[in-house]
């Protein structure tokens, strides 16, 4: 696995660790909700939840120690030096590196980590979609990070046009994804509900 120290050096983590807690009835457990730019490493079995549009979430799980983690990044690549300290967690490579380093400190082993990637949707059309491509670039960033660091990608649900609600059950390592459809400017709970199991890979519609 590539060294992570350079990627996370100088990154200000205070304020980016998710703090919003609630009860999640789908898994009958306490849960932590992640907002954009946040991350969370669980050692106590909390469920982790976030809602993704063009952003991407990397879910990591050590099946031996049950240390689990999720992030929610907004932009691909490494954080530029000018913004790295204050806003580094918004960037994919920086955020994912912090996630692994924090998991290792909590007792996880990098070689055991199971990785799952979600998000990267595009709600734009026409010229805006072809120029910005933020969702696509975030998806490619997540895949490239996983490959470059030797992580085992066991499931992914990336790109497409729909936002997603992602619920990570850190007791079992399973992830439940609900796609959200856009109709007449409103968000409806529609289309796909299901567990993402190891080995699953859903293609963008």
C-alpha cells in the first residue's frame, strides 16, 4: 500500500468528523449522518449514513476487528496546497487517505480492508454535463484511489442520474442503497432499494 503520510500532512481534521447522531430503524441501531466533506470511523457498531449526488462515498470495513469507516467527498484528486489545511477533506484522494490512516490508528489492518464505492451521479444535461463531469470524475477518482492503494473493491454503485441514500451497517459490513428519483423538481423515494453484497457491481442506468 502506498504511503499515506504525505497526502494527509497538514490537513485540518477538526470540524470534518461527522457528529450528527440519530436512531436508524432500518438496522435498529444508533447511526451517524455524514454531511459533504465529513468522515467517520466507527469502532462501536454505529450505522453510517449519507446522501450523495455527484459526490462519492468510500466505505471501508475490516471484517476481523469490525472497524468501519465512510467519507463523503465533493471533488476529485488531491487538495491544492492553498486550501489543503482548511478544506482538504473535500477532495477525494486526501479524504480517502485520512480515512485509512484513521482506521489503522483504530486497529484496522490495511490488507484486510473491504472497499465499496457509491455516488458520482450527474444531474446536469447538455453542455454543463459535458464540461463539468464532476460526478464522473469523482467516480474515477474513487476507483483509482482504491486500485493505487491495493484495496479490495467488493462492491460499487456509481454514476447514473439519480442521487443515492447510502446506509452502512458496520456490524455486518453490508450497505443498503436507495436511489432517489427527480420528478418535477422534487425528490421522490423511487426505483432501487437493496443491499450491496460483496462482489456486486451495478452499472449506471
